[in-house]
C-alpha cells in the first residue's frame, strides 16, 4: 500500500490512498491479482520446496490444487485425487512412466500415446480449474517438460494463463522454460543444488 499526500501523484494514480489536508481519508480498494510464479531447475525432481509450501498454504486455509503433470506411478488420474489438509487436492497422471527417460518415451509409440492421453486429461482439468477461480493457488509441476515433449501446446498454455481467473496464484515448474512464458511471470526463481 502506498501513502501519498502529493496532490499530483494522487490524481495520476487511482490506486493510492489519498490523504486530504482536513484529515479525512478516502480509501480506494486495490484489486488483488494472482501472480504467475516460475520455478526453474537444471534437473527434474527438485521442487520439494514448492510442494512443502503448498501443504503449508493448505493448512493455513487456502484452497490449493497441485498437479504433477509428468509424474505417474500411483495410477491416480483426475478420478482419484488425494486430499491433504482439507484444502489440498493432489493429482498425478493415471499412467506409470516415471522409470522412463524422454528418449525412451519418444521411441515407444504405445507408451507415448498413453502418456499423451493421461497428460492431456490432466491439462484439460487444469484449464477448467484455472478459469473457474475456485482455487487460491494452482501448481502445475513439470508443465514445461510437457510443453517440451509436445504433450501440451505452448500457445494453449499461454492463452489459458492470460484468460485465467486473476486472483489465484499459479506456480509453474520445469527445466527449460519458453521465453514467452518467462516474460509473463511475476516472479522467477532458479533453484540450484
């Protein structure tokens, strides 16, 4: 919040609290916009701090959605979410593919199709949640790997972020981040070992 007694600054900036000479205070409500935060790391699996913070936020009463787009192994999918702290919904892919690297996935068409379908199902769910405004925080873990592997269209991600319900925070994680998304971010954090 900014306080100003300068008449010129107050006139040019409607989001400032204006203090009159006669001690009357006029408050303008500042709209709260959610941020786009990007966490970048040189290797996969380094986002434990993001997951820890999501648990803390849920315990403090914020409604949190954590979606691990490129993690499987628990045969979860959107039909079997895990609920933690009463406010955290945790989703993973319905497919098991953690033990494969990107080259193995790209060379096996059946595995690639299975991963593509389950990732697309999660992404379509995420798009609805981003637009709904029902969550205080949405974490899209390893979304940039999904974009890099052409599981999620980069332009679709950008369009969805531009049209999201603006008050909730969105956290995106990944290793290689497209420049267009870096330019959209309010905060970029590089995690190092």
